[in-house]
């Protein structure tokens, strides 16, 4: 083989190698393990860009299955507990968010610590007045455990956002999802 032919062959091999995706996975493999785990981690969405709404959190919409939630977040769910068909989950590697499923489908998402936000920018630590300013149709209910706290409820036909406040009139947590689950005050009850 002459030098020109050798150069052409090497160039063809280099072009072919460059065309192979670096993050290719075997069919059925999971992005959470194996040699492609680092590449898969780099493809995970930044959940801090997602926002809570009455319909869920970012790309997590009411009605999704566990597998769909894991695919959309790029992370596995960790089981916490269940009561009948209602289950509470956390997202591995993500602090301050909780997932509630009923009948195997997403019913609500809770933000109980961290800097998570709603679609209009409300987060833990904001005041009741800030919530009322951004959600003018809000309804209130007395808090079940804090006599000075309240539930601030963004109404909707079948879905709501619920803020919990304390005696300092600050948001301590919030959740979004389907009625009746979004109105439960103790996890699955």
C-alpha cells in the first residue's frame, strides 16, 4: 500500500470513528450506571430551572408514571413510604423535593427546603403579602398545626398550588398537583 492510499485509509477510519456517538448506550441500558453514567449525568436537566405550577413541577406533570418521572428528571426515585395506593418518593441526589404518587401516577410535588420556585417566582421564605401580590385570587385556610400559620391556596378546577406559612407570615413549604392529594396535610392523609 502506497503512502497516499495509507493516508486515505487513515482519514476514512478517523472520520468513521468521529461519527460514532460517544454517549451511545446499549438498548435497554439505564443512564444511572455503567460506563455511560458520567455522560448521562451531564445530560440530566437542571431541575432548579423548573418551576412549580398547579399541574406539577417543570416537566413533571400530574399523571406521569414512575418510569416517566425518572426519564424526565434523569434520576431514579427513592421510595420513602406508602399508605395503600398512595406513595411518597424522593428524587435521588435532589434535596427538598418530594413526589407523591397515587395508583402509580404522579399526584403532587412538594418543595419543603431549598430554593425551589413557583412559576411566578415565589419560594420558601417569601412573605404572605408577596404570595397574595403574585396570586391575587388566593384563598386562605387556618393551618392544621400552627395556630399562627395558614394555607394559601391558588384555586383551580382540579389542580392547585398550596403554600404553608408560619407565625412569621413566611412561606415554609409549597406543593402543586391534583385535588384531593394536593390538599392532604400529612403526606398520604
